[in-house]
C-alpha cells in the first residue's frame, strides 16, 4: 500500500468514525470533527457515495447544506477495500 493510499484510508476511517459517533453531519461539521479539509471530505464522500446517504436540506431560506450519513452504520474499512477492488477490476475489463 502506498503512502497516499494509507493517508486516504486514515481519512476515510476518521469520516466513518465521526459519522458513527455523531450521527448525520454536514460537510463542514464533518471536516471540523475530523480535522480534514472540507474539500477533501466532499471529494471522499462523492467518490464513495455508495456508502453514504446525502440529503440536501434548506437550513435557512436560500442556504442549503449537504447532510451526510452512513447507509450502513456497521460498515468496516474492509468492505470499502473490497468495493474498490471490485470497481478497479470492472474498469480493467
């Protein structure tokens, strides 16, 4: 596993743990709790949207926020690794 892959895995674990502990959160709240830049959180969520439910809610008129929750609170990092491996194999076919 490369250094970059380890860093992404650590960030993903932080996101999973934050959502498991705190329940649904918006991107900035998730970024604040995990100490990961909001753009990085958003990128990880969008790339692995298979594992997340995303709701757009209107907080105040004219301002919308993305609320992120885990589809399966019992998800493990190994499940994500298997998913990515299968996805990689499918792209290689």
